[in-house]
C-alpha cells in the first residue's frame, strides 16, 4: 500500500507537470502595437532594435510613427523602415535560435503613421490618420485577445481612434472595444493621455503621469540611480555587447544621447520570462511594478520639466502608476527604496538577455547562449496554514545548452498582501528545493516567491517562476 501511494503521488506530479507545460505552450501570444515618436531622440531607435529581437513572442499589430512634445510637427516612419531593413538581414539567423520571428514583409506592412500634429490639436473631426484608422481596424477584428499599446511618444493617435469609435459606435460597442485595450505609456508626452484617461475611465492604463519625468518609474531603465548597475548601461558596455561586431541590427543601434531606451519598459513588461504577468502590474517584472490608485499631481522641482509640459492638472481617476520596491544591494551592503528600483533591480538580467539575442542575429545555435528553462515540481498557486512547513521546488529545471545553473529563491513582499519577511534557509541561493515555514497570520494573506534560475553561459541568462502561496490562519 505504501508503494502504491508513492507511485500515485509521483504519477500525479508528472501529470501536473505535463499539464503545466502543455498549458504554457498553448498560451496565445499577446497582441502588441507600438506608438513611437522615433527621431525625437535616439532612444526610440534603440528600443525598436531591442523590440525586434523579441518580436517572435508577440503578434505585432502595428508600428506607428507619431508626434510628441519633443517632436511636434514631424513623424518619421522612414526610420522604422530603415531598422526593419537591418532586421531583414538577420531574421533567418534568429530563426535558428527560436521559432516565430515574423518575416520582414509582414512587419513592414505594419508600419503606419499618425498626423504630424501635436497632441489634442490632432484629435476630433477631420483628424483621422493612417495610424488612428489602423488602430480601429485592429480592435475591430474578431479576436478576443487584448491589444497591448506600447506608447513611446504622444498618445494623440490613440486618442483620435477612441474619439472616432465613440462618435461612430453605440455605447455598448464602444465599451467592448475599449475593454480590449491595454495601454502602457512612457509618461505623458502630449496632452492627449490625460484626455484619454478622463474620457475613458475604465480603460486599462499604466503610466507615470504628470509634467515631470523626474518622478517616473521608467528612469530605472538606464539612469544611474544609487544601487543600480551603471556598468551594463554604459556606452562602453553597449559598444562591446550590442553595437560593434554584432551584425547589421547591432550596428544600427545608435549611441545614447539623453538616456538609454527609456521606452523599453513598455514591452519588457510583456516578455515571457516567467516573472512578468502583464494583467497584474502590481506583481512586478522587467517593466516595473505599479499599483492602482489616483496619483497626486507632482510639484517636485525637476530638471526635465519645461514651461509647456503637457500635464498640469490633477488626475481624475485611478490608474496603474508608480509603486516603490525595497531592494537590498549586497555590493553596497545597504537597501534602497524607490519607484525606479522596480525596474533597475532586474537591469543586469535584461541587459544580458538583450546581449544574447543580438548574438543570435549572426551566430549559430551552438555558438550562443540560450536561457534556462525553470520547471516547478509544485503548483504555482497553493494554500497552507499558519506555521506550516512547505517546500518550494524547482526539480526538473534544465538548460538547453547543458550549462550549469544557479538557483535563488526570493520573496517579493510588495507583490503580496503579507508585508512581513519570511525566514529562509541561509542556503536559499543554492537550493533548487527550499524548505519554508509559513508565518503566523490572523487573516488570509498572499506571499509571492520568485525563483531565479541563472545559467553559467556567456552572457549569463536568467529565467523565473513565480509561486503565490496563500497562508490561512
């Protein structure tokens, strides 16, 4: 009888793993559309190049050139076409490493342009554009999946699409289309973002709003905040790992003018890495962590602010916006707490990942590193009682290149409802199977545990698994 129980338990575990793998494989790709004020700053071109190295993970629905406060009377779709020409040369090699990289012709057909008009001056009757009409067309397709709009510039092209939808559709039809939209905008770069939020209060919106960039989460992408790794965003690192000797796509990556890739968090948020969960911005990931509330208008003095900054009024509704993480940096022997830490805490990992993908554009599979594949030998959601011991197990994890791997389990307090710290084994950085004792609680609480698996290839690549444990009294 004892042997039968062990056999049954092992069989159920194997079935659970197979179901998990199959479910993951069957998950539909996200639909993604980019709005970019490309040419206002080299960072949009930088972000576009990184975006293309991950574009096999999504169904790319549009690459739309728009204006912004930094480029009010010009749109530059020709620059998108230039970068796609470099992609065309490397796409066959990328397919040697992962499936799904779309053909150049497909992506080229998705390049559209908005009007060369600033903000709300381009919203209303007579201001339809190729870009705004395309957004409506994509939304109207009989596809139940949400449309993720990554806004790297002004939002007036989206605003015009929404304006026309409301003018030409019934209230029910409008609501159904708005419900499909997910917006992640890199601050407010014209005055249409606040109009969208006010006019469509139920629209899913991620943003660091206001007239100041200094209070923006996305600065954690590359700016030199205390505690952050500055080396991996330096010109020297970019020259060695991205630009020089890495084929036509790497060579197209421009030097940094103001800051590296301020727009990239909008799609780093969508990469399938085991950490990101786009429908839950409060969980945190490569694109930062955000909480749902109505933010106060910032009046903090800011060197980025300008007299004609687009937003000067208080928000009228809750949105997904700035949240702080506390991050301990071992090299500094101290902790840091700020909104930018929700991104820079992952900086070395997402930079190494980009460096690996640029290498994929020119080299064979055997000559490159590929990310490890974490596997959970436990459910990713389960419930325990106060004081109960349980195990976090990554047994079955493997690396496609046969590299050795390091394991680290960490608690993400800000992502769960339980804000206390759970005591770990001092060897948690080296154990794939970690014993944990649940804290004593007086009401049901959730705890987020993150598994980080890092291989020992070059560059070292990291993938994750998130386990959410509910602790009941």
